[in-house]
């Protein structure tokens, strides 16, 4: 009996060993490992797929399949297999993390290299694919999300770019994402604005020229600005009263003794402002993100400058002006800040303040022609305003306003050197010299203006 019992115990042990071995390694797993030893990854993968279909909770089968996918650079398949392995158990968690990080780094670095050296849309698309794969592998990487947004932005896929960049901003509130999102909106706004001017160029020019025509202007200047009239009807020969019709402008001018006496518009010329409105909306979107940016990074000059431009573009003039007043203190060497603030003061007829900032802009950049022009305009307008004020209080003998004209002269002379055929500037110089009592110089500029008008 003892011998039989011993035999039974040995038999039972053998049965237990075989049963255990079968549970740990199925024929499919055994075959897969043999194929892996032979480096036949294709057949190994087939066996592992069979094993997974039979035993979907086999973490090792998923893991080994993921390794094969990694080696074959099928990173999506790798991630899916590793996800299955982790769901079945975390026995290979460390190895899976290492493989995933390696695959992520490869795709991320490839995306960066391709994007940095992109020469056309095809290469940008390649970088997008690399970043998208990196995003699939490690969706929590804000660094990759930001670059994916950048790649879409460079490709011109604005909605996609904003989507990814917004995710980065929401996670990190980083200054780079703020700048890029702001830039996306301001660039989009600028493109819409440029398109508006391109599509409406002809009518905008007509409106500008028509608005330049003033009562008491010379009829020759009228012709210079908007061309020859469509028709002329004599109303009164004795007073030399005529009606000049301009069909393209839907406007008639009454001319008396060679001067414009009245302007009669039958309809107002107005370009389609749809694109301009869309541009303002994009500038407003930029304002919203950049306001958050400036609250988080108050000393960031780039965010501040972008916000100022967005304010101007969205016609939020009060906000723009307040920010400019801050900027000229914080960034005194910014010629554009001084110039833009000077323009606001000039519009308000605050000539001392506008002159201060235009002079500051020219001191920074002597060749800043727009600042030179507006500095001259500030002095001329100030002189005219003083002249009108003195007339109203019956001080016609007070010629102190001429000091403003004298200061304006060298700036006007600089402008006419750059634009020698600018009729309006020549006329202005003639008027300034006439006010200063230099009739010879005044006549010289008047004659030159007349010569250009007549095409000589």
C-alpha cells in the first residue's frame, strides 16, 4: 500500500506540473516565442494575434506584440497593443513606458526637424503626421501639442492650429502660446484687411480722392484729383458758373470763377465692408487672449505691442491710447509707440503733445518719414488754429502764429525732396511761404504744382 500511495503521489505531481505548464504557455505563445528566437517577427505576430483572440487577458501576448510593432515602426499598433497589455495587468508597465517614450521622442524630433527645414506644404504635412503620431502616443505632452499647432499654423490650417494652441494655453498659461494665438488672430485679421483693400481698391481710391475735394479748391486741382469731368454744363457765362458732372463718382460740382463752389453727391460711394468687419472680429479675438497675456506677463514687451496693434485694428482707440501712454514710459526707444501716440494727439488737436512724440520718434530714427510728415502737419495745423483764434478775437495784426510755420518749413522741405511731384505738398509749401511773406518762394512752388497738374 505504501508503494502504491507513493506512485499515486508522483503521478499527481506530474499531472499538476503538466496542467500548470499548459496554463502558462499555450501552443500559440510557445510558437510565438520560438518564432521570435528565429527573428521571424511576422509569424510571431500572427501567433500572438491568435493568442489574444483566444485569451484577451494575456498581458504578455499584448506586450510582445507591442514590441514587434515598435521594431516595425508601427507606432499606432504598438500603442494599441501596449494599451491592451496594461489593461490586462501592469507586469510590463516599466518596459511599456520606455518603449512609448522612445517612440514618442522619435516622432517628435522628426516633426521638429522637418518643420524647421520645411520648404513646401508637402514637407509641412510630413511634420504634422509626425506630431500627430507623437500626440497619439503621449497626448499629455504640451510641448508636442504646441508644435502640432505651430505646424498647422505654418500650413495655413488656422482652425486646427488654434485648437491645439488653445489646449496648450489652457494647460500651461505659457507666454509662447499666448503670443502664437495672438499672432494667429492678428495675421488672419491683417490678411482679411489686405484682401478688403485689394478687392475694393478702385472704389476706396475714388472715395479718398472725392473726400480730398473741398469747397474753394481750384478747378485745376479738382481735375488733378479725379480727372476730367464727364460733361460740363454752363449755368451762367457772366459769373463763369458751370456744372461739372463726374458719372463715375455720381457727383456734380458747381464751379465759379475757377473754384469749386458746391459739391452735390447723388449717392455715397461705399465699398463692401464685409471683409473689414471680419478683420475687426479677428483683431478683437486677439485682444481677448492678449489681455490675459498682459495680465500674466505685464513686462513682456512683445505681448504688449501685439495687444496695442490689436486694439488699433479692432478700433478700440481708448484702450490703445491708454496702453500707448504706458508703453512710451516702459519702452522709450520704440519709435512706433511714440509715432502712434502722436497720431492720437494730432487727431485731438493737442499739438504740443503730438509734436513731442513725433520728435521723439524722429530722434530714434531720423529717416522715419511718416513721423516727419506728421510733425510738419502738427506745426502747420497749430499755426492755422492760432491764426483762426487770433482772427476771432480781432487781433489780425498779431502774426505770432508764423513761428509755427517757420518751424514746419524744414520738415516740409524734407518731405518734398522725397516726394517732389506731390501737388498737395507743393501747394502747402506755397501757402506756408506766402504766410511768411516770401512771395518769390511761394510762387515757385505754386508754379511747380501747376506744371505737374498740366503734365509738363
